C-alpha cells in the first residue's frame, strides 16, 4: 500500500512538473519577442517620434479669405517656415486669388502674411512673408537621395481642423509623371502617407526630420473612374527650395516666359468637344493680349500651336512645357495650324506677370 501510494504521489508530482513546464513553454513561445525585433521596433518608433518633434514646429497653418458674391469664403492650408527672416513656402493654389492671409505658428501665434511671389502654373510653389522672430526654420534634406521604401512623415493641417497632424508612410515611387494645371511634372515623389485637403503646402520629411518634399496633390480616382487610395504626390524639396530662393532673390514672381495668350491643350476631353477639328495634338489659342508677344507674332484666337522650337505640343508635352526652357526675351519659331493652313512665325517671349 505504501509502495502504491508513493507511486501515485510521484505520478502526480511528475505530472504537475510536466504541466508547469509545458505552460511556461507555451507562455514563452506566445509572448516573447526576439531581442533583435524588439530593439528595431523601439528604435524605429523613437526615430519617427524624434523626426516629428524636430519638424513639427516649422509647419504652420495658413488661413485665407476671398470675397465672393454675398460674403466671403474661408480656407485653410499648410506652409513651412523657410528662414528666420519670415519667409514661408507653400503651394500656390493655397494662396492665389485670396484677399487676406494669416499664418498661425505652432504655438498659436497669429501673423498677417502677404504673397511675395509664386511660380504658378509651372510649379505649384509660392512664398509668403510674415514678421520675423521666434520662428523655427525647417532643416532641408536631400530629396535626390530618397529611396523606395524609405520611411517619411507628412505634417500639415488636414481638413482645416486637425492642426499639426503627423502621418507616416514610405516612399512609394520616385520621378513620377503627372500633368497638373496644364504642366507635365516629371520628378514627383509618390508616398502612401495620409494626405488630405489642408495638407497642401506642408512638409514631407525624412526620418531625420529634414524637409524632402511638399505634399501637393492626391489622386482619388483612376482615369477609368475606380477609387484609388494611398496615392499622394509631393514636389521634391530640391526644386521647391530652388524656386523659392529665386523668388526671394527676384523680390517677386519667379521669372518665366509668356506668350501673352490664353490657351487650351488638346486633350481627349477637349477634342471630344471640338468634333470639327482635324488637328489631334497641339494647343488651341483662346485669346491674345493686344500688343503682347503672341499678337506681335501674328498669332490669333483659333490658331492651334503644334510646335515651339524643337518641341512638338502633345498630350504628354503640353504648351507650357515647351516654353519652360526659355527665358523672357528669348525668341523661338512657332508652327501654327490655322484652319488647315500651316503657318510659321517667330515669337519673342514676354515675362509672365
């Protein structure tokens, strides 16, 4: 009996030990994170938080008003403090056509702002001036060194109510090509960081908190009408800063050439409304400024410009891209189609106002 009791107790104890060790093994297997992965996760989270802390004070809220019939409209965008002198960079579409502008710093300080120059429509860049003092200029980064998959942060004021929001994503694509406002942009940065109305003109920063791009546009729908997500585009910081500094040096609008004419590029949508047109590519002249560059060259409304210099005007290369390499005062040969008749003339470009 004693032997049997000893065997029973021994079995229970052994079973208990096996159960205890088994539970420990299951617990360890289900909850323990490899040291390398745990360290990487902590380091990455800390780096993102540090980058946001460095860059966020440089991103401001831009409030605008414009007079309309029966009152005024208000809008909100984002901007980035460029220097201690009070220059703020943003998207031109945030500030053009407004009647009053106000910049709100991260600490809540409000300062009136004026537009000193822009590069619209060639690029969607504008420079504002606010009063200096207690400003935190953004640290510039190297947008040309960006790599696919690299972590980035978008900082701005989405939906006009979530000031200083930070969203995290990666570089989804480089040198993306899209046509915005009649200009083919061929060096756009694509990211899946959340960007919404109000983010325009804000900052895209790298993991060091350095300015590498300016969120400018979001694609919500494919050409076929399907819903698209995670397709935001930013102008590269290298180009934004080059243009902004040029505006500041010029004390006004970035010097660009002009035909002194209004035009409409012959896109498939435009051609569908011009069923009688036999020309499939080019730019239709809608109006010319009396005494301006186009009028002096003999260009009239209804003409279709098919070539400027060595550049053919196509859907992929709109008219503004064809004149972009020229400086105000330069001359170029222009080929026109006037009711089926080919005309060659020479235009001397004016400076865009």
